[in-house]
């Protein structure tokens, strides 16, 4: 059918060329001026006005003859020097005459012969048509031929490589630079795997005037997102002038809103089903480039059936914009992301990345990024690169502040009460390499644009995010970076370590302040509580700049762990118990310390100059320890001052046993033999007391246990143990070392025959890690009993001293009345 229609069209065309409607007889125009094949380089003018043809209809056609044997890579350049034919009415119809240009025939690869459209009106400056093929036919028609209808043109043949603006350099290397033509079309072309300078998208006949009645389709593709039309600052002339007459022919600026006739329409996708990015027409330098959201764009070029012989169309390159990175997350829609720590772990990357919106987006766009960690984690976000510009390619103009903004929320949704920072395009300063850290496991980022954009955001950023374990061993102290508090009434034992969140070391490097993390152990003074702390591991690294020895651990600028008992309200100093650094830890660990009172503090200090380089993102702990609260109200005061004699009662005489015996606030889980991290209720509850009984200097000690009661014969259910300084003292009792004497249900009879303890045995002289009470005399008493069984005992003691002897060898009994009221039996 197509061939039949074409034949009918050709037959009709030949009839039009030879028959003049309304003429009484055939009038053959001069051969030099009408209906002929034109030689190359020949000037052609409209026929002369004569009495025969004036006022009559006239049609003239001209074919252009190339040299015989000319290859297909030749094209025709036809230059219209003068032109005034017909009138363009309502910008859509040619009245009184027209010009028609047929480019191609049945033998050429492309052709518009089926419906070429028409030109009319008048030109002020010469206009050029550059054909797509080597065959061109031009036809003029006027309803009333007068001296006000005329045309003049010349022509020449050129090889394609000579038309540099159309084909570019090295055409032989890129035979499909202008796309692969679709069969049986004039201007449908397919572009694949476009890179800069390999794909030229042009209006037909570019850089000459484009034909009429076009519906061109361009299928554009790049290998990677984001596909970009490099059209910024390119000359653009689609319907830039549409003149009713030459005196009123203003140039129309480039517009994306008023294009009723000729236009270029761009779709975000493979075809016309994609979202329309914009519809453009007008004249001038195109103001911006256009970037798609994927690898494909579809471009449609439409011209009206009739129009002026004026507009030259468009030309642009296609490539991809390097603004795409693989993000370890799930995308919902075009630019809404959910990024989790699990996804980041699966990707194998230590940090996730997302970029500012690099492609086009419509007005009122909102792009969101929910960055979500696991329970106990916090999120860090920072920008290695960040620039803030004015909006350069808006789709809709906005005159107020903050046409585009980026807001960071310390939440899992855009909670305005938890805004960390907002950046605006009009007044904000970019913050590069600054850490924005959440207080919970989620951080929410939202980009908003009131204007939209053809080529990406005015806020250009390269964002990195990662996750940090922020779990605490104790209770975080508000207003501090890494201080923790451990209360006996919340958890009776557990483990602790240096901060899991290694951001504290990075922040130290940026602020110039040493890392200082204090761990406070607090029990209720009214219940006589004590703290047992065991440091199990120290893993400080060498200082990269200096190698200071650990001679004065408390005072030198080295990485160290300090332990002390605060005095009164002074929480930063007090009774020093120990200080550990890299050097002395090798010989002192594990180190167990027992508080004398109800508080103990531990402070981690890391020197700031190497904190980040040594420990940031360093997963191993700098120290590890375990703690236990002991000595409930049934125990009474932990320290018993020296006196000539006295008694120790368990339960304490001021404690009403029946009322409080099983209260969990006063009795603690046994962690001596169960060093796990399970909750206290998963361990067996016990009562555990450690008393320090002080003795006067140079005196011995006599002990007697009375009214002792255990719940069973097993030492595992209850025992009373005595530790001397050489057995480890309070520390020995805390860690379960072998005591000087142990009394339990198995050997309760031994309570009646406890040996006298000499002053030499009571003397405390071996405290390398403890720096006070160096020459004190004490015995340490440890009671252990399981609950809910009830145990009880009374311990009485008397201090002993040796009377001097007289010169005759007898005991100086005369001193008894002054120093002692009782004389021990025996020698």
C-alpha cells in the first residue's frame, strides 16, 4: 500500500507541476526559471512577471543534479538569498503560496517525501537548507503571481566531512555518531552507549533550517547512569521566530512553558511513557544541561505543518554524568533510601556513601535517607566534599530564602524538634569533614527543593556514614562524652571496658583535649557497701611520637588507667589505689582492688596527640575489668578501728533480720565463680561481707567465735574465713585465695581453738600497687553465705601485748594496772 500511495503522490505532484488551476490554457514557464533539473552551482530566480503569468496561479519545481557516479556521502547546501512567498496566518497556515522542500527519495536511506510540510512568509537575511540526502526537490506555489512573490537561491554539493558542525571530526571513526536511523523514517534515530563526542543529537538539516511537519524521535542511551544532555550554552533555535510579517518578527526567548507549535520534548526514560522533564522552544543559548535519572532518555522533536523559513534547530552531545555510586541500601522510588548497618556489613565496606541528587527533579521534590543501625549503635555522618551554590538550573523560579535545603535529624523521621543542622542554598556555609552523630540508632536526612532542577542540586555533597557500637557497661552520665556510673541497687556485678564507641578518640584529636572517661561505682553509704574491682586486661599501644617510661603513672602524659577512692565530694582525687600503663600492666595483671568505703572511681586517660591514629576504629578494648558490689547492711561497718577488745555480730546488731534479710538491694549475686555477663537474677543470690579489723601497733590478737550457725555442713553454702596480709588481705578474700583459716559446717569445732595471731603476721608491708597504710596491722574477715538460708555468728577479740621483764627475769606485773586489766595464762 505504501508503494501505491507513493505512486499516487508522485502522479499528483507531476500533475500539479503541469496544470495551473483556474488557467484558461497551459502556459509553459521559461525553461531557465521553472520546472527543471538544476545544475550544481547554478543560481536560480523566480520567473519574470509577465502579462501572461501575472495574477495567475503558478507552481515551479526544481531538482538538483549531482555529478554522475557521486557516492552517497554527498549532501546539498541550498542557500535562499531572497524569499517572499505566501503569508503565514495564525502561525499555523500558509495562505496565498508556499515553499516545499523534499529531502530524499525511494533510493535514499531517509526521506520526508510523504509529507514534507510547507514554508511561507518572508526572510530578511539569507537562509540555508542543508539536506540529509543527496537528492533534493524544491517546489514553489503561489495562488496569485505578482512582483511581490519572488525567490532566489543557489546550491552546491558537499561531502559530509566538509560539514564539520554536523558530522564533527573523524567521521570515519564514528559512523553512527548521529545515531542509527530507524527504517522507513526521516528522523527517528537510536543512540547506544553514548560517550562525550560520540553521539550528536541534532534537528534534521542541522545546522541549516529544519523542515516542517516533523515528528522526530531520538532514543538515547549510555552505559552508566546518569545520562546527560550537554546542551548548556549550545545555540538553540526552535520556533525562535514565527513572523506574520517581516516588520513584526520578534525573537522569542527560550521557554519551557509556551511552546504551541515547534518544540523539543524530553522524557526521563526509554520512550514517551516516561515522565516529561520539559518541553522547550525559543531562541538563544540554552541555559543549562539536562541529566536523567538512569541510562536512558527519550527526545521528541515536533514541528508544525506550516512555518517560516527561519529556524535552525538544535545540536547537543550525550554522555553520562559521573554522579552515580553504588549505595548499600534499598531505594524506594527515585531518591528515597533506607540504609542499615546490616546492609553495610553485607557489602563488605566500612563506610556507606550517598551523593547529592545529581539528576533532574521536579519542583517540590523531597529526597530522604534513613540511616538505621542496630540497637545500641549510633550513626555518624560526615561530608568529605560539600559545596553550596545558587540554584543554576531551576525548573521553577523562587525568590525567597532556602529554595533548596538539606536537613539532618537526630531521629528516624523528620522530627523538627530534633534537627541537628539545616543547610540552605542562600545563606548556609558548607561543613566538610565535620561529624554529625546521632544519640540513638537512627539518623534521618532530607533534601527538599521548591524549585526543582534540570541538572542536579545546588547543594553538592559527597556523604559518608558509618555505625558505632555505643553500648555502655554502666549508665551514661549526661553531659559527658564517655563517663559511666554503676549503682549497686541496679546491678550487683558485671563487666566493663573502654568505650566501644571509638569516636571519642577522634574527637579528642580534633579538640586537642585528652580523652578522659571516668567510671564511678556507687553503693549506698547507709548499707555499708563495698566495691571489688578486678582489672583483667590492659592493651595500650606505643606512643607514635615519644616513648616515655611508666615511672610516674599518676603524673606523666601517657595512656593510663587510674583507680582511687574519692574522699567526701571530691570525685577527681582521693585515696589512690592503683595506676596502670602499658609497662607495669605486664607484671600487675590481673589486679584486684577492694574499696574501703562505698565508692570507687576508675579513670581512663588517653593522650590526644595520638588518640585518633592509635585507637579510632580500633575494635580491641584498651582495658577490661569486672566489678562486684558486696557487704550489705547485715554486715555492718566494713572497717573496725583498733581497740583493746570488741565483738563483731552477724547479722549486724542494728539490722532487723526478719524484715530485710532477702532484700535484693542489700544482697548481691555471687560472681566469684561465675564471671559471665548474665543478669543478677540468673545467678544465685548470696550475702558476702569483708571486714578489716585493725589492730594496734606491736600487739597480737586473740580471736574467739561463738554462737556460730551455718545452713548446712557444706562450705559452699556458708563459711567464715580469715585472711592475713600475706594471704592477700581484702584482695585475697575478694578473689577467693587460700585463707589463713576457714570455718564452715564441716569443721565448726575449730572455732573454739583459733591460734593467737602475732603482730608480725598482722603487719601489712607488701602493697606495691597501693600507696597508703604501708605499715598498718590488720586482719581481714570474710563471710560468705547463700540465700535464703540464715547464718549467724559472734566473733570476739582481744588485743595482746607482751609485758616487759624485770632485771631478774620475772614479768613486770606492776604495769598491769596501767596498761592492761587481764593477765593471759601461760608464758
